[in-house]
C-alpha cells in the first residue's frame, strides 16, 4: 500500500549499520510475520528445515545474476536446467519440451501471452487484432500481459459450477482469437477448470492453449499421486501448449521464481527476445526482465532436491487433511460451507444466510489474515502445511463470529476484497 514515508530527505551523511537496523526493527513493527499460522493469505511454509535450506541456498547466490549465467555463473544455468527438467517430469511433458525460470507467475503469464501472440503471427495470420479468451476466474495478470503486448482480452462472465465454461468460450472464438486459457486451479475458487474440453477446443480451432498452474502446478501432481480425484491438467492433455507453475508458491522456493514450460521447445523462438542493435553486442533473453537474482533460482533447485517427490507429497497430504477437517467442522455446524469441491489449497467459505463481510471483519479482529471473495461473497483461505495445527482454533473463532453475525451483535463495516501492492 502507498506509504508517505517519514524520512523525506536523502540525507547528506550515511547512517551507521547499528542505528539503521534498529530503525528497521521499528519500521517493521507493524508487519505481520509471513509464517504466522494465523496467516491464511499466503504463507507457503513447508517446515522450518525447508525454510532454512531455502534461505541458505538463496544467500549463497544472492549476489549472482543469471543474465551472466553463460559467462560467469554456469552453476545458475545448471540449477535452472535441472529445475526445468524436474518440473517437466512432474508435469508429464513429452520429449522436446522446454522451459525457463521467471521472476514470478505474472512474468510467466506475460511470456506465455507474448509467445502465443508471436506464434499466432505464424499460425493464425488472419488474426490481425489478436485476442485471448479467458475464463471469468483467470488471474488479472492475463489482462496486464495483454495490455503490455497489445492483445485484447475477452473475459467470460460466468463460471457454471464454479469452473470455466467451455461452451461460452467456444462461442467467443472468432477470427482474431489466438489463445485460450484455463487454470489449474484458478485463484478465486480452487476448482480445476475443464482443461481437457478447453484444450480440445484449442486443438480443433488451431489456437494456443495455456494452463495457469501458478498455484496448482506443484500441488495437483502430488494430489494425484495420493489418489485424490484430480482432473487431467498437465501435458498429458493433448492440446496444452504451455503451463505456468510458481516455484515461490507450493514449490516453496524463495520469492521471485516461477516456471514457464512449453510442450514444444521449438516455440521458444516466439518467446526469446534477441537484439544486437546497441554497441555492446548480442543481448538475448527468454524473460521480460534482464537481470535475475541467482538466489531465487538456486533456492528453487535446493528445495526441490531437499524435499524430493515424497516430501512434496507429504506436505500436500497435510493440506488435504486440514481442508477436510475445516469442511467437516463447518458441515457439522451447518451455517457456513466450502464452495464446491476444490482440488486446490485455496478454498472459499460461503454462507446462505450470513453476511460474509461481517464474518471476515470478525476474523480480522481475532487476528486471522484471510483473503476475501467478492462473487460470491465469501472468505478465501489458502491452506498450506503451516495450518496443520490451527483447525480447532480457526473453527472456534469462525463459529463464534458466525454467532455474533447471526444474532445481530456484529454487522459489516463495509470492507471489501483488495489486492494492492
Ligand atoms: C499467484 C497467481 C498468479 C500470479 O503469480 P505472481 O507470482 O503473484 O505474479 C497467477 N495465477 C494464479 C492462478 C495465481 O495463483
């Protein structure tokens, strides 16, 4: 959120380190701890040991810049290649697939959109004003990306059964359509879109299909291995051209790492930017950004190697157990319910009769950090391994606040869902 700051002058003299860090202690006094168990917004915590490995690996390479990977830091190129290979294996990619590490889901999506646009210039030459068809629930990063690369977004209005609507998407396909998107799962509801149907549309109409697995890419494969019902979402689905998966979410890396993976590595020519127009020689990157912190890349590699598939699977099992316990506790009470049958770790809590804004405000007062949902009005909990021990306390507070709202002791002051960075 915008902050006016306090020191408004760039002082002539520097500040000594001791005083500086004391000042930082004071400045951070109002912050939440990211790994507070009451943080149900975004605490991608996989265990103190995992966090320690992530920090150590990050710190080792915090000074290294991956843009000099080829000349100065072959280690970073190796980490990146191995992270990509492990992720392609996890997402069942065929021979010939490729990918790279970006700085986050937004950049993965930006590069997917840019790749689809340039692919479309070759494969959809009639699309003179190229369009992307998005489910209602797709992440706003697609609109951001479309603005940047000069494409138009056609966003669907409904999500029947809280999933993307392939029939509506098909009806929206026209001569300018280049790209279809589905999410596995989308952030708002945590319910995987009908990827197979949408990918079939992409194939039959000759379109680029991107699966946004930013939040689910490192979750759904392990759910599947645990025998939980997961609809097909990865490269096993014919017609899926690219997948984004965030390392810095359920990959548990340090902040600043995501993957963009392509079924056919030959399409990297549509993603890569190269220029030798300036006096310093060839400049060539797969990403929008130039410099990339080696720490984010190294920490991704270290955590994947440290945990192995078994480690990820155990943590997903913990998420499943926590989700189940919350749903059962709410079902026993009867006034609040989990929306649909989310496969994701992001679950929505809604009610037929109670004002969910008032309930959200009550939980805020009790120290919980929860996300909000506008359509329908609800709460959004992001369950991670951090929350294995909080179910009883969460249910007790949720039901106590529900009592207050039901009896009229609490009414909404009128806050709403905001994501302001
Ligand atoms: C988090 C998320 C994004 C954006 O990722 P950032 O890392 O915040 O840029 C995109 N799509 C989905 C489904 C997400 O959950």
